[in-house]
């Protein structure tokens, strides 16, 4: 068996009342035209939660505190780009005014009610959103979905 190195991605669900902040992707080469949440890759010498704080600041301009992030949800994901690990957390406390900080990669940001999500949400993100009570997922493998 061969060992693999998996890219690590982080995602943050910014939540208020019964709504979530979504960002419409453009010019990224992955799921352009789809909605997602503030997300990105882990940098070296950075913890998962530090990466979440950084990505939220870079993408929507607000400051979140590590202590306000939920316990991370983990997904082992496979698609045509390969395998990766995704860490998801949700947060309902931040400082500052939400603003689209990456207009070259994001058409707009918008609040959506959980019961009125747009049709085109990045599939693995939508899957976690619909199952926030779970802590681990395998997505895109032969068994399609494994929820533990």
C-alpha cells in the first residue's frame, strides 16, 4: 500500500438566527457559479482553527475568535481532483462588517435561510450543512455517503 498526502481545506459556516452566509464563486476554476462558504487551504505552521480565522478575515473581512468556532466536523472527500480532508466549523460571533473582500473570486455574498438554500451550493458543503449534527463524513467514494 502506498501512503498519500492529502491537501487540507477549512470551511466556516457564519450563522445568524436561521441563516447562513454564502459566497457565489467566480473565476476559480472549481464550481464557478456555485455558492459556498468562506474556505481555503491550510498553510504550513498553522492550526486548523487559525486557518479558519484567517480565511474568514481574508474573504469576508470580519474577525472571528478561535474560541467561538464549533468543534470541527471532518470530511474525507474524493472527486475528480483527488482526495482531500475538509474541516468545517460554524460560528455565530464576529467583529466588523461583512464585505466581499475577494471580488476577483467571489461575485457576491448573501444571507440565506437554511430552509431556502440556493440550488447551486457546492455539493460537499451542502451535504455537511444538511447534516450539522454529524461529526465525520466520507464523501465521493464508492459507498457514496458514510455518516457516523
